[in-house]
């Protein structure tokens, strides 16, 4: 898997980010909005993007990195096209969420927190998703799967592979 961001292949994305920064440069508190926009554009916030933001805004790189590493909404590693979250809240855990995670780990050949080699899936353990009556619960992107039986994981995942 490729490490780092190849800037030459992302010229359009950097131009889009520059246009955004230029449009909000006079605003108060532009860092959070700029980081959110950058993550929407690139999918994550590698150091090259953070340096670009620093150069364009005049905000020190250390301050940018501090914000990126503090807030869990930001990621410095690429995420998959599809984000899978398995609830490990009390109800889900008691109803077998760990078995769901174990099956996903086996099916995707990754650990929790990792992304598949093809950048198709990222697997995350989450806290309560607010669907306790459907335990165990799994979300793929914005779709909720309730009362998940681990034996159905392969067919659920296959819907997102094609």
C-alpha cells in the first residue's frame, strides 16, 4: 500500500482546497472548517495537506497537527470507501458484538482500526449507536444493520464489494 500522498496526482484537490481557504481567509476560526473541508476533499489529513494548510493560512504546522491529533473526527491515515462500525456498547456487547467483529476481521483480513489493502473498507469499533433494541448493531456508511448474525457477514460485505 502506498505511503504518503502523491501531490502531483492531487493537483485538482489542492486547487479546490486553496479556493476554499481563499474564500474563508478573513473568517474567525478558519482552522476547524478548513480541516473539515480538507478531509472531505482528500478523505484524510496527511502531513502534506497539513503543511499546505499551514502555508496557505499562516497557522503554524504544530498547531494544525495538535488539532488534527486531538479530535477523533480527523484522520491522518486513509480510510476505506466504506466505513464499518460495530457497536460495542453494553447491549450490543452482551448480544454478541464481539462475534460480529471477529467475523469481520476474518472476512476482511484486517484488524479493528485498519483499512483493507484495496481501500474499500475500514473497520472500527464504536460506542453506542442508539439502537440498543436491535443489538448487536453494525453500520456500514449510513446503513444500520440490526440483530446481526455473524454468519450473514459475508453476504452483507459482498453487497459493498460489487
